[in-house]
């Protein structure tokens, strides 16, 4: 799965890697409707193949409502855990109530062990 081409060259999706029965997708930068497609492709591909998907969100600097919508849709397709969300994402999740639905973890290791 690491060779999904454009999704990894676009800049918002870093490496993907297997982790036990799951897959870790690393994202970075600003995620909005104009930049979200590569991450969406990577996450949906992982959800098709693995029972657990961990989003390493530690390098995401901004996420908008389209990003939040993607996470909520993915939450219904697989076990989704979000690791290391920064302050902006934590505020987004808290203000929208998504923090009561999404599984948030301090680190990738915590998310994998949960």
C-alpha cells in the first residue's frame, strides 16, 4: 500500500505503515477541501484493507469541516483512532462534539495499544 502514487506526493500524507492488525497513516499540514483528497484516498484504502486505522495527526496544523466530515465517515467504516492531535484539532473536536465520537489518543503507541 505504500506506493499509492499521487496521494503520497501531494505533501499532506506522509508514510503509511503496518502496525499489528492495523495501518498507520501520517498526515501533515493544513487539511481542507482543497488539500484533503490525498488523505481521503490513503485512509479509505487503509479502511478497505485493515480492521484498525490510526491517523497520526501530530503534524496536522489545521483541519476544517471537510476534514472532520472525512474522519466521521471513516469512523463508520473501520476502527479509527486519532493519535497526537494538536491544539487546533482538539478545539475543532471539542467545539463540534466530535471528541465524544472519535477515539483520540496521546500518541500512535497509545492508539495502537488501546
